[in-house]
C-alpha cells in the first residue's frame, strides 16, 4: 500500500510485509527482524554477509547484526539518542 501511495511500486525486486509468510524453522521467529532480513537475502539470492541494511532505529541495527548483515544507520530526530555504535556507518543524510 505504501509503495503504491508514493508511486514506488515496481521499483523493488523483493517486497515483504507483515503478511508475508516466512518459514520459522528456516529463518527463526517470522515476526523478528533477523528472520525477515534473512528471508529477503534468500529471495534476492544473496549471502547475508553481502547485504547492507539501511535503517533509522537501533532495532534495525540489532536485526541486521543478528542476521549477519552490515548496517548503515541514519538516525532521525526520534532515534538519535539510541545506540548506533555497532553500525558499520552512521550518516546524517542518505546522500552521504
């Protein structure tokens, strides 16, 4: 729905939502970020250690690291006080 709203439908090879069924035995708890990140890597045909997650919250960072992925953090005004020390890179603008 959000991709349609912003005119982005068709710009991504793989999409996932809360309704996407994920094999919990293969990926872990399907409601947790690491499982969803691992699922996406498989769908893209990539090894997890070759993936980079771009996120704005510490929970994105934890999920990426638990999935074995790299992480670029772009904190926002609500998350800037969170701990991004484990991020591979922290940027103030996505253009960075």
